[in-house]
C-alpha cells in the first residue's frame, strides 16, 4: 500500500528519518518495498510560492501572457507564461533561474536558464505539476491552495516521501494509514491522534427514511449506514486530490473521493449510493438470485449466482457486496442526497465471488483478509463528518447499525511461562505489557501478575491466541535482540537404513563415469506419451487442470523422453562433442479412476544417454571413435560396483530400441531396467542422427529391492605369483562370451578370466567365431608349476569342447 | 738414437695428437685424426715400428713407452668419439622428438552434479551434522496436507502466497483434492503424523507453483524444509540453528538477521537474511542495495498445527523453515538467472564439475 509520509504525520509524530522508519517497519513485518521521494531535487531558494498580482498580454504573441508575481519579502518578478489557466490572485509555484526542473520537451531534469521569448526577457517561470515532478498534468500551471504563504520554499510545502508497504495477508489493519501509524507509534513509543468525526445532524431521522435488512447474516455480520441530504457534488479540494494521487487513487468527485480517503485512512471500505435512485425505503443484503445481472461501476454487466452477496433495494440489486457498486445508483453531478454504507462482509465469500468474477478491487482485497466489524461505524462517522465539511449537506440524525454478530470481546490469557517456553528467555510481565499496550492491547487486571488477560485492539483481526501476542512482543522488541542458542535437546533416534543412500551412490558413480547430471520439468505432452507408449491404453496420464502451457499438461509417466529432449537440445547447440548425460527423477503413474482422493504412485527412474565421440574434440594425440553399447554398459557396470547384488545382461528386444541391440538388466535376477541403442525413428524424431544414441533406463525401486551399499568384503591377496595364458577359441556364434568365461572360471586354479579379442571373418569358418580369452592362473597356497598349469589348461579345453563344442584355434 | 731422443719424439707425438684432438668436433675429423695418429701409417704406429732400430738395451723400455702412448690415445679417441656421438644424439632427438609441454594433457571425461543437487546435498549435510535426518515426500499432494493441516483453510487469502497447479480431478462437491505441492511443508505434517516427538528432519524436494518464469522465478524449483520438535525447543534455538547454517554455507563471518514475517503454519514467523557477502552490507546489486539477502522463511510451529497432528502444544514446541535450493545456489555461485537451472545447457552444467 502506498502511504504518503505527510499523511502519516497527521496521526503520529515521526522524528526519525524516512529510511530508518522504513527499515524499522520492515523488521516488524511491514515490509517497505520502496520509498518514492517527491521533491528531493528541489532547492529551497529557487522554488517558492508566489502570487499573481498583475497579468498583461504579450505584445508579440497571442497565447503568451506576462504575469507580475509577488515572491514575498517585497520581491517581484515579471515573466512570460503560456498557461491558459493563469489568473490574477492565484498562488503558484515560481521557479527562479537555476532551479532544477523536469523539462517535458527533453524528458530530462535540467537547470532553468533565463530566456528571451518573442522579444521579452523572462527570468524564471511558473511551473506545472509535471515540471515539478509531482503529477502528470502539463496542461496548465499548478495552482496552490489560497492559504499558501508567498515566499515559502516549495520544498517545505510539497515535498513528501511515499512508503510502499508490501503486506502479508494477516495484516489487513495495515492496509490503512491509521493501522500503519499504530505500528509506528509502538515502534517509536509515541501516541496516536485520532481524527475528528463528530458532526451536527439535521432534523431528519434516518430511521424514518430508510431501513436495512440482512437476509444472510453469516456473509454480512454488520451493516452501518448514514444519510446525508443536499450535498454538492464537485471536484475535491486540492489537498484531498493530492493525497489520493500520492496513494495511487484517481480522484473522481468529492463524495467518492471521501469514501476512498476514509478507506485508506481506516482500512474499512465504504460505498455511497445516490439515495434518490433507490426504489422503496429498504436496503436488503441478500444472496444473488440465479442468473441475476448487475452492471457494476466499471460498466460491465455481471451475471451473478448464489451465494454471491448483493446489496439491493426493493426492486433490484444495486451493488456487489464488498466488491463494487452498481451503475444504477452511481453518484453523479445531479446527486443531492446520498446513502453511505460501511458494512462488514465475510472474507471467504468475498474472495470466492471476486475470483469467480475476476474482479479484484481495493474493497474486496480488504474484506477477503478479514476486517473487524467494529471498524464499520467508526469509518462511517468519519466519512459522514468529512462529507459535511467538504460537500455541504446535512446528515440525518442517527445511523443505521444492523448487527447480527454476537457482541463478544475476546480475552486472551498471557503468561510469563509461555513466553519463556517459546522465546527461550524469561520476560517480566511488565516488559511484555509495556510493549503490547503501545500496540493498542487492553488488560482486564489492574496490576501485573505473572498471568494477565488482555483484549486485542479492535482493528486487529489477526490476534486470537497467546502465541500471536508472543509474536507481537517479539517483533516490537526486535527478533535480533532476542537471545540465540544451539539445540540442546537429545538427537532423535534415526533409522539405520537411509533410503537415499543407494540413489546417491548411483548418482556419484554416474558423475565419476563422466556423466553430466540434468534436471528437467516434470510435465510432458500427449504426443510424447503416445510416442513412448508409456501409458496402458485403458489408462490416462495425470493431467493438470490449470496448466501454464495447455500443450504440456501431463505429469510425465516416463523419464526417457526428458533425457532425449535434453540430449537433442544440446546436440543442436554443439554438433562436435560427445554427450554423456543422465537424470534421476520422479515419474507419475496413472491414477486409479475409482479412488478419487487417492494419491498417484510416484517412482524414481534413472536414465542415462550417451552419443558422439568418446573423447573431446581438442584431442591431438589420438584418433577418436564413436561411443557404443559397450561404453554405456561399462557405465552401468561402474554404477553397480560398490553395491551388493550380481549384475547380468540378457539380450531381449523391445520397443524404442534397435533390434538386436538391447538387453534387459538384472540385479540378482531382479529386472532393474534396459540398455540399448535408440531406435532410428526416435533418433530422427529428436534430431540425433549424427551418431548412435545408447541409453540405459533403470528403476530405482527395483534396484532398492536388491541392492545395498556394500560393506567391503575383505579377502587376503595371494602371496604367490600368477601366470597367464591366452586361449584362441573357435566356437559357434550363438555361444556367448559369458558362458565361455564362466566355464573357465570353474577351474580351481583360475583366479580370473576375460575375453581380450573377438574375430569373425575369412580366417574362421562360416557360422563360427574366434574368441581369445585370457586366463589368469594363481593359487593362494603355492606357486603353480608349469605342469599344474598345463593340466588345468587341458581340463578347461576338455570342458569347453564337451559343453559347447569349442576347440582351440591353433592346436 | 738414444733413449732420451726417443722419449722426446714420443712426447712430441703425444702433445700434437692431444692438441689436435681437442679441436675436433665431428666424427669425420675424428676419423682422419685416428688415421693420422693410430692408423697403419700413423705417427704412433711409426713410433712402434722405430723400436727395432733402437739399441737392444733400451728397446724394452721404449716399447713400453710407445705402447702406453697408443693405449692413452686410443682411450682418448674412444672418449672423444662417445662425446661427439652423444652430443649428436641430443641434437637429433631435440629436432625430431621435442616435448611441447604446452600441448593439452589427455582428456579425462569429467561428470558433473547438477548445481541444485550439489547445493541440496551441502545444505542437508549441514543439518545432518546437527542431528537432522534427511527424508523425502510426494510431489503430488492432497490439499489437506499442502494447505488445510498447515492452518491454511480454503478461501484463505494466504493461499495467494502459493499459486497452485491443480490435478484435473474433482470430488463430488466440485473441489479438487490433489495438486502439485507448492512447498515441502506438507512433510511437516506427514512426519509428525507418522511418529511421536521428538522430530528433527530436513526435507528436500521439487515444488511447483503457477507462476510466470523470469530471471528470479521458476514454476518448478527445489525447496528444503526443516522441522525440529521436542519439549524444550525455543525461538532462541531457531535462531541458533539457522545462524549456524548461514555461517557454514556462506562463510563464518556471515551475520544472520531475523525479521517478522507471516506464514500461517508458524507463530511467531520470521524471514531470515544474511548480510551481503558481496559488499559486506554496504549495498550492491546482489543485495538490491539493502545490504541484506533474504534466504528463507522460518518460525515456531503453530500450536494449531501441533494440535492437528496430535502433539500437545502445551508440552511440545518446535521450529520449522523452508528455503529455495536454487536461490541458495544462485547466491553461492553468482548465477543471476534461475532459468539456467532447467534449461540443461551443458555449457552451464559442466561448470559445476
């Protein structure tokens, strides 16, 4: 809320500078987002109040005139002026040579210089609001209030600071100047001056002219009104217009301006009806009927439905309660009698109505935050008083006050023990009281025992329990002034098994394998869902009711497309380098259609993708090669080192992968995912055709059923030397290397064995392959003799021959 | 020729040979020297031949002298030859096999953690060292947990603080029960409902808001929630714990500042800022000239929230906080646009390896 400092000063004495004040307000919870300084460039000597004492025509120009100005202290000046609204007797702002002013033609602040205008020397000028930087108006000069004293520096008269407070939803009381003034008074330890609101009423009795009935007391707990007859509707006085403009409001006419002024002053929205446009002698507060329509003051025809609340006369609705008035009872220049409303409307209903209609107003903003109903008559009387002062007219005797809510003043017990329990420091009741009384709290007890009962100030709707008052004390005392200590209570018992351990192990392994982690958005589109066939045809992906992008309204059922999109985006930027990336994230399985408030199942997936050259392009020393299936497999094997469970790969074709280039991955015989080369039509779809894309797609849940982060299982290394033999074997192509190696490993003298070369070609018969396997012979008990190794060799060949019809290539 | 004359000749030959040898720098010159000196018609060979012309009495001694000269010069010759060859080989190697130490080393593919992951880990580790346990929760939440049990009833204006993305599913009364969680705070409720006090947890996770994206706002981001509840937990503990956090993450000279703020599920509520590590509090672009940088919201758990999960608020109290992981990462690494985080540009990500 924009609050001019000059307005605040009407209610509270402020002796600190505006920056310090803004800081203090921010610290107690009223964040000051910005401060606008008006007139901070003004110089006291060169900008002063002057009076027009003579006005002559310019000899050489019809539109220019030559005013003679009284600058006070016997000083006079004669200048050239083009403003059409200049008149003798006006108090205006005179700028002497050297004044710093905004030049509308250049759009910059400039130093005023004397000028010869059509043959007449002009040393200085009469200023418009725009030139002073206090308004948009440049159509004429700014006319000051008649009471302004000539010679007074403008800085004293018009400079101001506007605080823009950003308020949390619990403080509707500070959506007002007085509410803010109470905070300042509490901070500075000063008092509040309550503005005048008593007025002389006329002979008419309000009850004779109108009555109010509330049909929905829940949504309208209180309705107050006053009647003022024979007012004159006109523009507001300059001071009122000025204050409204500085507060971000547009002046309309004196009646409407006063309702806005009092709303800003007290935080209570008001509305003025043209009394003579009302039909019948009754105001009715009721819910709208089905499809009832009302043209609101913004000239829009609104279709209303229950339980929206309207204000109506005996034949029609005349306002949308707590939100906006109706055109049919608008104040205009012909208006003479007005009915003024200050009521209290339910917060939730106001909010529901304004969001259904998309109509957010200053009034609805305040009501939906919850306003105390005690505020209505206070604001009503203040506005009635101002109308009698500024618009003439006679108020009827008495006010309407229809009040259905129980008269219940809530008392709250506060104790020193609770303050200590929450704040961690003992506070004496007198110190508590000294602070909260400045905020407007009242106490029941005379003296100050360790426990007292207090009532919150009537304008505060956010205080309902003792802890709220603890905050009141703490924030004014200053959070930073309260003590600080470390947690001293015992650390709660924690389960030994941390579910994130396995995942974080995998994440670290992926990074150590040279993979870059990515994180993408959790949403996807229908095309992608269909492309990946990721939802069973009888089910639907979870969709967002109010998506930000209508095409991407589904929660992803698989992580794979996200990683491919990321890969694609990076390939577009960089066609050279190899890409290795992965993501670990949640996917969302379809909701069961019969359980309407069940939660969807969320599962974590791990997807890795590699493509392109295996080394970076700046490599000068080696030739490069494209990454393939075995690079990806190597990464998967790397992941599972350090986790318990035995990894295995079984060839198995599936959608999304090239035929013959895909495998299922098992951990201890539990299927945990797939690995393979991306199908070419998907590579094309994602513009990834320049090199094969190999992906692995793992289910963290499946992994976690088997794997744990392994404790090291130490075994004594052999103290005896090893020797090795390389065996070139001819086998049928169907025999896989794993079968051969595991057969070799069965021999007791074999410590390790692995393939070192594979050959298919002219030197081996059709349908056969040559696999060279290295065998490491080693014993834990002794140095093996050549004889023992030869014997083992022969046994191995025999078993291979027997089991797979494998022979040695060079025997 | 007597013995003396013979020795003079020998000495002459020796001097001449050694002085000329010292001038020789190439193998070709060395070869001519060898021929001149030790060759078949060389001076030393001539000296040896001349022994037979000497009187018998001195022949033995002269022979020994001549042979020793031959040995010395042969040794000199070999050494000199080795020297020349050696220097030749250094020169040759420098020409053909020179090590350009400024060439780049062989590349080792280096992976990287996403900066969000990195900062989440760092933050959770700080709290884990203070006895908090890291847990996680669902990203699709029930309205009850995301709002109602956190003291945010329907149609409460505080709901505007968390613009929600609702799941397209309606109950009979037209209300929507499910949404993408707008904060990690529902895990306060889920944790307390599932166990008796004491509680000390830290909860990282993705959160979502219906919010236009700009340099400082993302609709999807990661939040880190914290909660400590026990019999004697106070606002002083809140301050102590979060000040310690600020020092460990942003450096031990950092000061934390606490100001009053509002979140419906805490009372008293606070916003925590640190003094600007860039300008030291004088005001700069990073802190928008305030000298302070906001890092999280916090507060004492609201008695209604405690009562709602069956903890007696007269006995138990606690504090909670929530912070944006990306915001902390942006401050730590000096990233000025949050949109980098989920654009997944390798040029961005690889900087965190």
